[in-house]
C-alpha cells in the first residue's frame, strides 16, 4: 500500500509506510522554489521578502501524482484543501487516469480541507490503521470520520501573501502585522480561511489559540504544530497545552516552503483532534 501527499504536509517520511510526496512550487519571475525537505525556507523567505515583482504558487501536475502512484495496487492520496488549491483536482484527475489504465487498482483521494499539521494527523492515522491490519475500504470510511473531528488553527503575523493571492479578504489584512497584532484563524468545514480573532503579542496569541481549541471541544487529543522559523511559538503552545492536558501527544516541527510562503515568517499552524 502506498501513501502519497502533497508537500504541504511538511513531512518526508511516514514510519512504517511506503510514502512519497509531490511538490508544490513557489515562484517569482526570477526564481522558482520546489517545495520539500531540502528547500532552505529561510533563504526563500528572505528572497521573497525583498522581491518587488510577482510571486505565487502552483499545485502539482496530474503527471506528478501519476509518477508517485507508480504501479501501486492500493494507494491513498492526501491533499491540501481543494477550496484554496488545485492540488485536490490534480490528484483526482490522476486517480481517474490511473484507474483507467489499472482497473484492478484501488486509489482513494482525501481532500484534507486543511494544510500542514491537518495532513499530518490524517497521514499518521492511515499508518496506524494499516499497522492494525485494517482493509482498504475500512480505512477509507474511518479516515473520513476522523477528518471530521479534527480542527486546524493558525497564527499569522502577516497575511500579505494570502491577500495578494486573493485567498483572504483584504479587509482582514488591515492591522495585522502592526503593533504586534497577529491574526488567529481556523479552517472552515469547507476548507476555507475563517478569522477567529486579532491577538496581541505571542502570549495573547497562545492564550486565544488554547481558548478556541477548548471551545471546539479539545480535551487532550493529539496535536501537531508547525512553525515558520519560530520554534519558540510552537514550544509556547505545547507547554500551554500540556500544562492543562498532561497526557497530550504534542509534536512541534518546522514548516516546509508552501506553508511558510503563506503563513509567513514567525507564523504557526496547529492541527488537533477534537
Ligand atoms: O495551489 C496552490 O498554488 C497552493 C495554494 C495554497 C493556498 C493556501 C495555503 C495556506 C497555507 C496559511 C494558513 C492556513 C490556512 C488553512 C485553511 C484551510 C497556510
């Protein structure tokens, strides 16, 4: 069984599974950055922060997913939110083509309606179910149930790149980044961006995040937190979570390029089981 994700999962290995990722691209008129484990995020962000011209991103091609499928008999493809990216569409088109050529194969495409840590939770769950010996169809059913109980939060110091790409309302952008104001947002059930609050300073942001998680039903489940060159904020979130829920399984790590481009320097994205 193969597990495939796009590079917004911020992961290169999925223990116990045959796993591969298909990269998104971050581009400018001058340079192109292929997302993945070996991309130097600090160097990319420094270049983009000083770059005056056009910047943007591109989803993987159908061909990219077909190559990842290889000759798999059973495969899961987990993508970032189809509401904000063409990645899910590419993956579905690749599946259709693959099934035509391999009618006996089973491929299931999951729209995470999320990004980063939201994908990671799904990928870890797939690996866990496979390890337990669940069959393909049962995994399809249970992963959708699991997805519905997870939540995604993100804290951003700047939303210029989201606003420029038309993925967030420009009005929300006002005040963010000024006077230590960050925006706390969440993924809507449809996989779009929904603002939660404007928070002051990292302490305010951490407090507001924990409050929003608890209001959504968080009671000590698994948490995955990425950060954009700001390990201190993910550690602050982790310590706030474990001080209230000492048995919570919380993991902090660095975001790859796609999430870093949109969440911007010092941002974080948190996925949790609710
Ligand atoms: O197809 C493409 O070019 C990629 C477009 C991605 C656009 C959104 C990425 C957002 C990344 C920002 C905060 C998290 C929002 C999650 C909402 C579901 C990070």
